[in-house]
C-alpha cells in the first residue's frame, strides 16, 4: 500500500515530483492506440510517423510562437499570411536573383523579423489590439503574396528543399537503421537519465523531499522506452528516409524555447505580463518591450514555418498558409493555455499539436472525408476547452488543468514572497 501511495504522490500528482509530465502524454498515447487498432496497425508504421512529422512540423513551430503570444494576452491571426508572404519573397529572390539557398533562408528570417517589428510596433507602442493589427496583417500579407507571385507557383532550388523534405543522411556501417537517428536517440536517453539524477542531487542539496529511487527508475524506464521506440521507428524507415530535417529543427526550437520560458527573466516576464500586465509593469517589467518581442518572435517563426512548407512542397503558391493560424491556436489551447493569458507551456502546446496532427492523420488513414475531418477537429477543440472551463468554474476536476501540471517545470517557480523590482522576472505562472 505504501508503494501505491508513493506512486500516486510522486508519479501521478505529488508536489515533490516532476513525473506528472506523463499525464498529457498518456492522453496522446490513448489516441495513438485507438487509431493503431482502427487502422489495423498503420498509425505506428515508420513511414506514417515520418510522414506525420514531415507534414505537421511547420504547424508545431507556429504553436511555439503562438503559445508565447497567447500567454502574453494577445492573439496573432496573420501567421499563415506571413508564412505565405515570406515563402513567395524567398522563392522569387532565389529564382530571379540566383541567391544561394542559405542566403535565401537568412532573407526569409529577416523578412519575418521586419514584419514582426511592424506589427509589434502597432501593438506595443501605439496600443492597437493585436487582434486588429494581425487581422489587418492577414489581409495585407495575403494580398502581398498574390501580388508578388502573380497568383502563380514559384519553384525553389534543390538545396533549399532539404529543410522541408530532407532527412538525416546515411553514414557509417550498414546496421539496417539510420545511424545518425540512432545516435540522436542514444543522446536523448542519456539526457533523460542525467536530468533525473541531477534533479535528485539538486533536491538533496536543497534538503528537499526526494522521491524513492524506484520511482525515479520507473520514470526513466518509461521515458527511455518511449525514446527507444520512436528512435527505432524513425531510424527504420525505407532506405533514404529517417528523421526529417524539419523534425530536427522543431526539436531544437522546443529545447531552446522551453529553456527560455523556464529559466530566463525574459521568459518569466512574458508570463507576468499575461497574468497581470498592470502589476507586472509596476514591478519593473518593460511591458512595451515584452509585447514587441513576442509579436516579432511570432513572425520570425512564421517565416521559418513558411520556408519549411515551401521547401517540402518544392514551390511557393497562392494557397500556402491558409488556416494555419487556426491550427496553431487550436494546438495551444488544447495544450492547456488560458484564453486570458498568463498560462501555458511549450511542452503542452507541442503535445496539443501532436494530438491534432495524429487525429487528422488517423482520420485520413481511415478514408474519412476532409469535410468530416474538419467537423471532428472543431468539435474536439470546442468540447475539450468547454468541458475544462465548465469544470474549473464549478471547482471540479479539470482535464486540461490536470494534464498541464506535468509541464510546470517549463513555467517559472511561484514566488515565496512579495514581488519587487529586483525579482520581477520571478512572477508566478500557474498551470
């Protein structure tokens, strides 16, 4: 009985453990298993998992930026149009001016930064609501895409396509798997073990409660098992395929932005602004700068997502980016972000995006029409958020709130006293 209590306390909901990170993953696993049975095993094949990452990585990249925008209390409706505009500018520049593809990527990021500065200026320094600014941007940059491209498709060079349609190359001896993917998987397993042991050591040094060793071993075993399974799936695809380059870019961005929101003053200021902008400003947070930077960051990530999509499609076209903002917003809210701001995590948004991606993929594998796919996705989003909001208002069990607890390590720790000008970066973040 004591072990069961330890398991409940430390693995599924105790205040002394970070193991509740498995909560939302369990939900994702349930969806995967459902479609695995429904599709007679097609969902977890190497080819399908590789296709899911390749097809939806750009939406997950958008979800990272959208999470920060929503946490700060804003919304960005222009990301799809910004992505499409950037894609056509880069494609045209490489076609007409023979720009090398690395320079084209830098040009795209610069275009995204300029667009973000433009929209951030109106939001942060003029005071126009982000909803209005980005609604105008959605129309402006969609029109710009069609004007520059003359509503035609513009192809991109072979080298540029690698960021959207490329895979880790085959190197080393013939093992039957992609060796670079195997090495990345081993590195990820080592990182999980190191982080768990480091966390135990840190808690001992702080004289804090430490979970029983068997709990830590169980946590590591589960995480390592998931990583090993995914590694073998991605490394075991047909010859010439493996972990997509776009997936590696996504993983890098998740690590960087998770660290930024969890461990830096700038990241904590975003949560402080979204939680209570007036209190944050009185505490010394530079409100205008935070709002400016989150809007600029969103446009830069939108530009990157647009280039990845164009690279995967081999050409930029007038229909690129349609409804991307809705998919990104849905991923963030399903991942547990609060509509009012101040609450949400990078990890949760990524898992929320994967839920939508695998739901969409599973329905397509079963031959469900695109009309019904849209209806089902809309109902899933509405019911998930509505049910959670209702339960919160009644003081009852909240699915999203519970599933988001595991990801609180991405959030700033709660303050132990009154916030002052010197610790404004430590504003609390619930979720």
